C-alpha cells in the first residue's frame, strides 16, 4: 500500500526545505518580517515529510529493485543515500536549532550556523530530487504502465 504513496509525499520536503532556507535568509535580513520559531517548525515539518517520503520511497524501491539494470540500481541507491543523509541532517539541525533557541543562545551565531545547515539541506534535497526525477523520467522507475 505504501508503494503508491511516494509520489504524493515526495514533493513536500523539497518545497519545505527550500522555503525554510529562503525564509531564514529573510529572517536574517529583516528579523521583524519573519519569526525564527516559525522557521524552526517549518524545518521540523520538512523533516517529518522527508521521513514519510523516505519510508514510502523505500517501499516503492523494494518492489522494483529486482527489475532494474545495474546502472539504474546504482542511481536508485545514490538517491536513497542522499535522501537518508538529508533526513538525518534535518532531524539533527531541527533538534540543535530548537535547543539553541530555547536556551537563548546569541541569535547572530545561531543564524550563521543554521544558514549553513539549511543551505546544505536545500542543496541535498534538490540533488536528491534531481536523482529521483532521473529515475522516473529517464528510466520509468516506479511508473506503472498504462495499457
């Protein structure tokens, strides 16, 4: 059942990670326009949606792996590896950022560290999405044949 859900979940983390990155830039530039706690929770939602996308993608991958060529299987494994790194990075950054915010750490230092983390996550999710797009559009992985 979860194999059919990956296409529905996969777009949320892409949008949320990239939005969190740009809204954090907005917060650094004009702190009154965007509250950092809104961005912390946005990152949390990105991590949760990334986890759901990863779980459903894993189920989809398990159903198609035996039919893949070695080249496509390598592409799928890279896609899964980057997705896993992105999800764990988001969870770690979310916990650290929430801890620092609640502790009252100086926001200037936190902003720089978080900007680095969010930029890495935005790049990772974009590249992971690119690999997923190649799997679907170039190799038709996970696409059901229409009669």
